[in-house]
């Protein structure tokens, strides 16, 4: 059952706890993770971010049989541009050398407002990016990429509910959805699970429901992972499941993405997939 789901984690290449990508790949391989998520940068990924050239990192991924994926966070103003004047497509193009060289199989935008926006501005922004989502699919498809969009939690009201995501999926043929279990309040759970056939990958962490977005290691919150994965598997989901644990300030702060926490969460999720936590 679980062999169809590639469990991975968010590469810890952040400024506060940076380490070379090759170390993350070695850790993943040693502990039998099968996927690794890189975070696209506004100006693109380079050797300074990775600690090695793209070619060397790609070779390490291949030798370790680790499937790379990429999340690209793009924070937008009401006019659809970042604070530096870039569009989501500009940011995607800046990351295409890394996407192509590393061999990322799934890439997605996580779009968020850069400043507080009104409800009408947010709805306009959701409409404004639809043609760019369509173009992003065209750009990435020749590289064997499945392109997607990640939803937000309700407090970040841009693509933040099942209806908005379903509309985007209907309007942009070929678009997939990245579902974050930890972004999903209980009253939206069934709505998102109804979209499971469109999921390209998952972000997996725990949270103290009904509060969301705590990014806790698995088992430290109240998400019903057994229920969620039972439905996902029945819907045919077979993509990467990326552990995005670490903790936000409201849940006690960062620093919970330790090696041990990742390994414990991996074991927890494997137990869920084997049915022992059902």
C-alpha cells in the first residue's frame, strides 16, 4: 500500500540552519526517505543555496534514488507582482534550470499575499493568476513535471478553501493541487478530500485542530492521518508525501525539524500506511 507513496521531507536549506544539500540527500538515503523537497528562490536556485553545483546535486539524488520535488513560494501584491516586480512566471523561469537539472517530478506554486489585501483584491488575484498557471503547465510539461498549486490556511485567504481550489482546477486543464493536511480546518476536510483525484503531492505535518498551520511532528497534534490516508489511497493517490515539520511561533517556535523528529514522523506515517495506526 505505502510503496506507491514516496515519503520525503523539506530540505533544511534555510538561512538559520543551512546545511549542504548533499548532507540532506545522505540523511534521506540512510533513513529510507524516497523524496526531497527543494524550495525555489525568487532569483533561482544556485550553488550558494545548495552547497554544490546543480549537476553534482542531481548526481547525488540519482545515486541515492531520491525523487526531487520543488515548492516555489511567491508572495504577491494586489497587482500580481512580488515586491521586486516579478510575476509568478518570472519566478518559475528563474528556477527552471534547477527544475530541469535536478529532475523535479512535481513543482508547485504556493501563492500568498505579500501585504494585507481586501477580499475583492484577493478574489481578483485568484482570477489574475489563472492564465499564468496555464502557462506554467506549458513551460514545465516538456520536462516531465506535474505542475500544481498549494492552498493556504483560512487566515491567508488566497486559494484558501476547497471551492476556490476546485474553481482553479476546473479553469486550468492539467493543473494539480498540493494538499497540506496541516492547513485544513475540520470543516474543510471533506471538501478537500473530494478533490483527492487532483492531488499531485501532499504536505504532511500535525496541528492542534481546530487550530491549523502548527507544522508539528506527526503524533503531536490531532490530525486523523489514518482517516485521511485511507481516503487518499482509495482515490488512487500515489505521489510524494513531504514532511513539513518544524513549528511556527504560535506552536512553540521553529527547530522541530531535527533528524530524530523527521525519523519519528517517517515511522509514524509508515505505520499509518501499513494500517497499524488505523
